[in-house]
C-alpha cells in the first residue's frame, strides 16, 4: 500500500485573464493500476470543496483576507498559502503502477448559495445506503465521498462517476467554470516534479506539482 503526497508549488495564469475568472480551485487526479491491474483513480480538489476553499486572486479583492495573488506577476503567490492549502495526501493506495496525473483548473463563483447546500446536493444523487457514512462534522471532499460509497455498497470503487464529480465541484450547476486541463505521465520514482504547460480557454497556464510516494 502506498501513500501519495502531492504539493502544488506553482500556478501561473494568463496575464489578461478577466478578474471574474480568478478564484482558483484545482482538481487533481492520479491514474494508476492496482495489484489486479485495474485502472483506478485517486481524486481530490485543492484546497477542498467548501464555500471558502479556493485561492482568491481577483484584484478587486486584494484588501480582503485570503488574497493570494502575486503582487506583480499573473500567478498565485505560494508564500501566501499555508502548505495545507496546496497539499493533497492519498493514503493506502493499492498501487502496482502509476500512469499519469491530471489537473483541471476551475474558477469558483461564490455569489450563489450552492456551496452552502453542497452536502445535500451531493446526497441527492447518492444511493440511500451511502448517506450514513458521510459524517456531518467533516468538510466534504471527493475522498470522503468515495470512502462513503465503498462503505455503503461494500464494493471497491475504481473511480467516482463523472456526474457525481461534476455535482461536487459545482460544474453541473454552473458555479465552477473549467478554465484549463492538462496531464503528465508518471514514473516509478518515489519523488517527482511535474510541470504542465498549455493553453486553456482563456490563455496559457502553467502548474507545477511535487509528488512523493512512500
């Protein structure tokens, strides 16, 4: 069994990106094969799925708490973020071989009431047997949802359904807008640094991740 620790160390976005698209939340997915050679996914949103779980980079909000845009460059200032806000840890993965890491970057709209009712919205599309395994005292996360489904159904889940991911991220309700997506192949090295560059719907982006396996 493996523990995978992923830390985001850079996020650069288009210099001319409109301010209204600058509340960022990355969705990080690790694709791997388990000991039975089945394709599996470990997914999580960074820094989470809560109403305040995003990186505020709108210039109009520079005087508000949580503003993490770099003073002069079109990027997130990682020095303004606690590592817990840019780190994901996947525990007890049955990994035979890693294949790739995928990152999708979202802009979050907090003006709706969607995030306040996120737990209820997600529960509506889950089997009834799963509900008791989603603790009301913990922040909702994709990992927690997957664990609850496995406990409620008694079956190992290779990946969350796309409809469920879209609902949890807010994409299904139009409050999370996909700005950019990219992937990078993984090796068997216990420590890797991955940089993904490419064009999104609003221009060129770059993301760097450090990944450690133990």
